[in-house]
């Protein structure tokens, strides 16, 4: 195991899971996934473990398999329960470059925070994405308006016209009655 990340680069890390407990005696762990598709763990080759005072530790994924709502992970070079037990409750991260590739019109929640929001009928900034709620049917975006008021809009095609993460811009259409008190 080796230290990989310095503290000043933490904004480039994205949490994908947390170790909940060990699994067996050969160094496997149960991981609570923080991704919408736990099958993505099968394609993850390298993860960073929050080692606390030891810093971030680079780990190579040897094996990943789903188990109910968790994922069982085995890391290369960790073959004993004693080598991993102290990391129960610790987060697992990927770097921005190692995130899974998304399909068209898919976005990482972390990339949506702080996007400037514009309404399709105006060039003036309407607000900023301040939170994302994952409801099951569709996500819901909380927008903090320029006035300070907060509104919720569903993340559906009728409302979200375009998202440009690189330009830090989201274009929306307001459904009738959304701003009425």
C-alpha cells in the first residue's frame, strides 16, 4: 500500500463507497456503494482508501462482486483480515480521471453543484444548483434563486433543456405554476 494523494488535491476525489465490515479472513471487505449502479465496481481497477492519519492509500481492485445491496471487494496484496480491519467505516474514492464513463445526458451529482441556472426565456442568471435529491423516479434539483429563495425542479426532459458542466451552465424550462406562492 502506498500514499497517493496530498491533502490539497481532495477536490479531485469522488467517494464511491465506504467499507462497512470485513468479509471472511482473507482480506475481503463489504462496501456500501455510493453509486447508482453497483455493477460499476466490476470495472474499477484502482481505488483510494481514506487511511485517516496515514493519508490516502492507493489500492488495486483484485475482485468485485455484488452481495444484496453491498459489494464484496478484494484488494491486491491484502490477504489477511488484520491488514484491512482497521479501515472499517473508511471511504473509498476515485480520482476525476478514474470515474466511470457516462452516457449522453448523464452527469455526476458532484458536477451539478454550483452550476449557474438560466431560464430558456432569459439571458439573466436565474439561480444556482444547491442540492440534488435522488427520489427514485427522477432526481430533483434544488435551485437557490438570485433572490435567495429556493425552489425544486424535477430533472426531467421537459424541465432540463441542457447541461454544460464545462461552461458551468444549466438551461431550464419552468413548468407553469412553479414559481407561484
